C-alpha cells in the first residue's frame, strides 16, 4: 500500500482518522488555553509547563496498571468513552474559582485514561491496515496531527487573546464530543484482540515480556527519551514569550508535518534506516540557540527547522511492530505511547524547574543539550548490540534504529487518546 487514496478506501480508516484529528485539535487548543490560564493565575513557568504537559506523568501509572486492557477491550466503545471523559474533564476546568490543585487532579485522571486510549487506538489501526500499510497510515495520522497543531495553536492563540482561555477550553470540550460521535457512528463493533480479563498482574507480565528483548528495549528508550527532552523545550514556549507562544507551537507543528511527509512518503526504506541519528540531532541542536534569547521570528524559524527531526518516529514505530507479536500490538504501542508521554511530562517538570532557577531560554538550551547527549549515547549502545550479535534475527539496521523519536505525538497533545 503506497498511495494515500488506497488508505482512505480502506474500511474504517477514514472515521478513525477523523476522530483522531478532532481529538488532536481539541488537545492542542485546550492545552494552550490551560497553560495560558495557569501562567496568568500563578506567574509560574513550572506550573504553566505542567498544566500543558504534566498530565502525561500519569502515563507511567497507566503503563503499570491498565495496559493489559488495550488488547482486551472492544475498541469502538473504549475510544468513544475516553473521548467523552476528556470532554467532561475539559469542561470541568472552566468552573470559576476551581483551585489549582483540583485542576491538576483532573489532569492526572485524564492522563491516566489517555494511557489506555493510545494502545487501543493504535492497536485498532494495526488491525485495520495490512502490515505493509502501517507506516504510511501512521504517517498520515502524524501529518494530520501536525496540521491540527498548526491550526489549533494558531486558532487557540487568537481565541485566547480575543475571547478568553475559558471560552477556548469550552471549544476544546466540544471538539472532544465531536470526536466521540465520529468514533461511535463511524467504526464497526469489533471484539477484543485477546480474551480474558485485564489485570495489573497481566500488565506487568506483558511489560516484562516486551522489555526482556534487548533490541526492543533499546527501541523503547529511543522512542521515549531524546524527543521527550525536546518536548521539555516546547513546554517553556509560554513562559519564554507569552504573547507569541501560539506562533512558536504552530511553527514547531509545521516542521513536524514536513518531517512526517518526507519520511513517511518520499524517503526509500533503505535510506530511511540510516536517518535516525541525523534526524534526532536535527531535532535537538537548533534549540541550543535559545541560550542567547533569540527574538520571536528567529525562534520560530529555529523550532520549525528543528521539528523536522520528529519524522524519525515513523521508522522506529515500524521497527517496534516488526519486533512485536501481532496479538500484543496494542499493548506494545500503548507502552510506547505511555513511556513517551511520561518522559515528556517529566521533561516539562524538569524544564520548568530549571526555568524557575535560571531563565526559560537557558533551561530550553540545557534540555536540548541533554537530548543530544542521549541520542549519541543510544547510538553507541545500538552499535554495540549489532557488534555483539545481541540483535541477531531482529533485522538490519539495529544500530541506526534504536534512537528514533516522538510519535508526533502530536502524541504529545493529540494522540489517539
């Protein structure tokens, strides 16, 4: 499957795509509004960063308790319920006078729910598409996430300025409801991929199984850490320049879109396998410029160029699927998403703390430098695996593929949660 038209002719792909795009837009608009509201109320870079990315810290709890449900729940009902929960939770944050502690409690709960949704949603995509179509399909989701982030951050910035953060949050809640309706009406009823009841014990057993294979373990680390540290850079856009944060986020999303289109559609597989380290270095190195406090337009160009590096995630997700039994695809992808988003939340907290102690620009440069160091270290570990034969049977390109990054993550804010 090498054409976009073939993807959209595949049954159920289009409604899953539309529902995910709506949730991505909702997450983008709502995240910017909440970060702005928090910064206005507290003046704290740390709390502002945590309000936007902190819910992802709950992913580590979900990864250790809920992931066995990813392959044991009916996808349509689960995704619909998760979207409704996000709509209600987002609307609740609009309540006047809601204490900041209550806001973060709601965010933690939504983050916990999201840890389940990613595994269910991406596992369903793996079912809908033939194996050879997964990379192209995932690239389309990533491109949509990039477009929704560009439009969402631009629109959210205008709405926050022209209306209010609370009105913008209500708009996000409405978009979540639209996503729930699309899922309910557009997807067919499917049975769970695995039988049996989900449990914490089963979650731990499957996590241990997935983690026990060294090539797969390095793949997970590459998916989680380098891009997570760069998301820590992004979490400080609001405190770096409150009036232009929407512009910076939109430019970062544009760069991510360019990377996804290029890697997912135009780069041949043989070449793609060699691009992991260069793309992740591209993702981090330009952000070192924030150490000197560039103006908004220089910063916008910088983050746009750097974010092209997020295209590395597509190849690594394909790599992860090649190393994972089909019946565990939902759990494996859920673990990838939960770990990635947890690292993004940890990085947002770390970046916010550094910004409290120094300046947002200095903290952003330090986070980018950390990403460079991790990328180089994981590349070395991958070469040692290849040299010792630890990755035997795992396919070519182990050394090149162990350090690829974020599921556009949009999956930061706009995944199939």
